[in-house]
C-alpha cells in the first residue's frame, strides 16, 4: 500500500469531521487521481488500524471522521442494522437458491 496515498486519505478525511461533512469515495479518488476501489481499500485498512472513519448511506453520502460519541453510537447501530438485513437476505437466498438448485440437480439425474 502506498503510504503517501494513505496519508493523503487521512488528510482529506480529517477535513471531513462529522456526518454533515461526509465526502464521497469517488471524490476522494478524483482528488488523489486514483480509483475508487483503492480508496475503499485504504479506508478499510485505516479502520482496521483504529481510525474512527464511518460511511453514510443517507444524505450526505460518503465517508467522514466520527467526532463525537453520539455519531459513533449511530454508526454502530447502522452497521448492526445492515448486518441483520444481510443475514435475512442470505437466509432467503439460501432457501430460494437451494430449492431452485435442487430442482435443477434432480432434473439432471432423471
């Protein structure tokens, strides 16, 4: 990972304290003349290192540095909600796809 790029992402996000100042990943990529996937990976790495970076799926969309306990709580709750929705989607997929794939497999055996 390019340390200069990582430092640049930190610098940009440091100017985006709080949800109200969220910045889109595509905008960070444009500012750094790189691609969005690399920005996402850098942000994941920074979060793993302990940086208080959050993302918002509500307006304003994008990434921001959490700057108070209330935002941290709200972000944890939004992650929890997303996890629950993904688990429900996974269960539905497994049930539906399992039935569909069983029918296909059974048809091949006949």
